[in-house]
DNA sequence: GCTTGTTTTGCAATTTTATTTCATTTCTGT
DNA sequence: ACAGAAATGAAATAAAATTGCAAAACAAGC
């Protein structure tokens, strides 16, 4: 994992807000030619500093899915079981995000469903049918005050 | 807010995974010409179905920020105070995400900081100095099992 | 069920952007 | 200071996005 320099950081800072910015524009902003910017971006992708390039969609236009924050407490902390559960969460399309955390609960999930019926079925699939889940608590999101994946840049 | 058709959904499905996919590729996949795809994408952006186009960065390369999930319980549910608090969270760069939720707690935050010292200072700024915050609970993320903004498409 | 007006489409042409080539410059380590 | 490696800019090329326009698909009214 090679280190990044100040110019790389500036490029990332621009791209994580708008990855449609042209290389010429970026070059002008940071004092490099377009090809130099291009080569750096290729390298940043190859090394994995840029993990993906995505369009952020507005849920309003997609049947207004319901966002639910779920806290999951596990029965046992056996690594094998934890990993199996992680894998299950990862592969469930409705699970938008999953964090394995310290503290009273073990997982915090951000789940998106189109109906509460769908959520009800999902809870069976993910929690009731998993004997290692001790309990879970759901909080319905009334307002997605801030949503993003922006990482603060040093 | 005008409705989307099946082709729009297919385009969004592709773009929310990889917005660098060329219009020709998308066209081939869904049976449209590149210009037709182009015009639909422009429209989807204008109407706000596509909210942003971003690069997803790998925190590993950015000084390995610590991800913390915070549950915040408010003192009073006065709308004016809630809105002020929302605004504060929204404007704090370390707050990557903020959900206003039903249930025992009022807010769930995803926070990224570079050091625990930074977090300690942030808790003062956001929580201790806000008289309407009754209590808050922090969970450190040990594994970002799944991270994304993907919305399930109908 | 036909006609008219509107919208959407595909093709071709144009423009813009990304990528490659290559000589030169800048860095690095000795 | 010097050799080797890496990064750069200018120019050329390739690829992609965008535009103009005629034809096709669609919808509403008669």
C-alpha cells in the first residue's frame, strides 16, 4: 500500500464530491496537465484508493423505500458464527450498510425496504431464523438528515 | 415529480453500481442507442432522480479514520431545537451520515475521525455543549462489513 | 379508426474528453 | 555531481459524449 501525496489528496477531494469533473478542470485547480491527472486517477483506482464510481440515487423516485436502522445483539461471539452472519448481511440487497461494532450491540445495519411487510419477512430471514441473534431493535428513519460516504481528507 | 419507466430503472440500476459505464454499453444492455441513453440520463439528473456522481474512497488510504456509530437521545422534542441540531450535524464534516429516527433514541450518526482525541473534542462540540442532548452512546466500528448507498430498485 | 400534435428515437456529424506517445524535466539515492 | 527511475507536458490519437435532424412511436381528440 503505497503512500499518496498532496496532489493525490486534492484529486480525491474533488472526485469524492463529483467524479464527473473533467481531468482538465481538475488539472487547472491543482496545477497539473490533464494527462498527469489522468495517470494519477488510474493509479488511484488500481491501488484501491478509489473503490468505486457511483451515481447516488434519490430514493423518492424509487418507490420511496423505508430506511430502518437496526441494532443486532448476538448470542455468542464465536468468530465462525460472526463471519457467517456478516456474510449473510453482506449478501442481502436490502442491507445497504453493515457495521460490526463494540459495545452493547454487535451489529448496526442500515436497511432499505419498500414495505413493512417486506421488512417483516426480512426480519425472519435475517434475525429470527438465525439462532445466534439474541435480540434486535429497529428504529425507523423519519428523516435522512445527511447521507453520504464522504471521508474527511487529511 | 414525473414517473420513471422500465428503461429508466435499468439505467439507474447500472449507474448506481458504476457511473463510468459508457452510454453505448448501457444502450447495448437495455436495447437503446447511445444518444437515447444520454438524453435519459440528462433528464434523470435534471429531475433529481440522480442526486450526485461520486467516487467512493477507501478510508485506509486517508489516514485510516475511525468509524463510530453514535446514538443520541434528546432532552425535548421541540421542533425548533430538533431542526437546529439537525443543521449542526449536517454541517459537521466528520458526520458522514445522520438519521432522525423513531424509538428510544432520536438520532443515529455515523462519524469518521482520525483520532480519538478528535472524537473527544467533537463530542464536546456536538453533545456536551448542546443542552438538548440528554445522552449519547458511542459504538466503535471494528469492521465496515458493508458500506454503500445502493437503493433497491422496484 | 383515423388524424394531429407531441414525444422519443436512431443515425450521422460535431464537439468534448480521455488516452497514448514521446521527449524533457524532476526526483532519488549513491 | 551523477546515473537510473519516475513523473511531467505538448501533441497526436482514440473514445466518448453531445447535437441536429428526419423518421418512428405514442397519445388525445374527433
